[in-house]
C-alpha cells in the first residue's frame, strides 16, 4: 500500500506529458497481458476440445457403422422410416453441445459419401437423435457463422425449413451468409426453389454462380422454371446473366424470344451474354439479325457474334466470316472468324483451302491453328 500511495502522490505532481505517458504504458501493458491470456485460453480450449474429439469420433463412427451401415434391415423392402435404429449408445455423447455437434458432423461426413437407402437412413438417424433441434438453435443465433453452419447442415441432410426463415437471409449483407442461404433455399424449397431470384438485390458473384449452378444441376427432383421470366423482368444484371447460362444448360428454347429481346439492351455485357446463349442454343433464325447489328457492336459482342455463327453452323454467312478474317485489323476478330469458318468446314472447305494458299503468313498461321480439332471456343 505504501508503494501505491507513494506512486499516486508522485503521479499527482507529475507534468501532464508524464501522466499521459504513464497511463499509456499501463494501458499497453494491461492490453498485452489480456491479449496473451486470451490467446492462451483459446489454445487451451482448442486443445481440450481436440482431445475430447479424438476420443469421441472413433466411438461415433463405430456406432454409425454398427447401427446404420451394417443395419440388417437395409437389405429388406422396409421403408427407411420404419427401420429400427438403436440410438442408446449415442446418449452419453449427446449430453454435451460439442458432442452433439461432433455427431452431426460425422453423420454429414458419412452421408456425403453414401447415397440411396443408406444415405436416407443416416438422415433418419439425425432426426431420431433430435439433432435438428441443435441446428435450429444455431439458426436463431445472432452470430452469422452459426447460421451458415445450420444452413449447411439442413442442406446436406435435406431437412425442410420454412421459406420465411431462410428467404430474408438470401439478401443478407454478409456475403457468406447470403451465399449459404441461397444455396440452401434452392436445395430445400419444394414449391418455388428460385423465388429468391425475385428479391435478391446484391450481385451474384462468380463463385456464387458456380456453386448455385452445381446445386441446381445436381439436385434431384428440382422444379425447373422457365428462366425467361427473370431474363425479361429482373433488374439484377447478375441474375439475368446467370439465367442465360441456365437456359443453355436446360436447352430452354421457349426462352429464346426473351433472349432475342435482350439484344436491345444498353448493357453490352448482357448483350454479349445473350448472343453467347443464342449461339449455344443454335438458333438459326437469329443469324441474320446478328450479322445486321454486327458493325454497331463493341468488340466483345462482335466476338460473340462470330462465335455464334460458328456454333449455329448453317454456312449462310461464310462470305461475311471471310471478309472479317481478311480485312479486320483486330487479332481476336480474325482468330474467331477463322475458327467459325472451320466450324462451317463442310460448306466452306474449298474456301479454307483457298485462304491457306493466298493469305498472309500470319493469317495462314491463324487458320492452321484453328484447324486443330483440339482447339475449342
């Protein structure tokens, strides 16, 4: 106490600059000590958790193996819902939160590698253990990463969830939560899996589109709508662009009028995507229109028009392609014109041979490169 009293007495008479320096030093020391203690505590908790998991995971895996994967009733015609699963061995593990989470993680891990009746029985185990309560508890959490974890669990185990609980999250400010909600909504919604296309305001990032495309094209019994609706009315350009890709994948010829109308948009990126879509759908009726608008288009749209003429492959515009190949000053234009001429090779074989014999060395090299069957658009 004497030391503290003396320090306070000296401190009260010290100049202001010294007081500020001393306070700063004390605060810095306290913050440093707090940070180190926090790090040590976190590492200790992680160490204890890892030690518990190293003992629990083999037990959980053995229980799943004995009661699900080796369940004799799997070979019968009995519906999965009626198969008896002995869940008594799981009781000690489920007494703790970390144990319940470990069990969920192991069930999902097994289910990712198993399909059919075995995969359905793993889902049934999750429900019989009432682990969906743990997932719903995380959905109510204020922490975004808890919600992401819950959405991932619901999606992996095909657990239905009310649209009102998940649809608002598809427009979340948090990018990861927004992406997880969109993926889960498409996979879990039974009535309108693409309804969130109507409400989304943030752009779909490239990685989001790749993940959504994978989910849409691999989810069984998904109801596929006519994507022309969003191509025509959606104000979100990334949604329109994504729908154009889906139109191509599902070969939705009914959407062609909406795609053709998109050629009038002022956004040249969307225009290029629309031309790409029409080319991949091989819409012959649009060739003439594409050639007419060619000269007024920016470079990316011109390149997509040349690609489309090669994909549609009617041979009606080989003279146009020849002219672009011979007279354009842009290398990319000549390259794609040559590739489209090669695509029309059955109708322009003599023309290609003539160009090889009469072209400049650079153009001859482009043509020979384009004749390589391994070269793709």
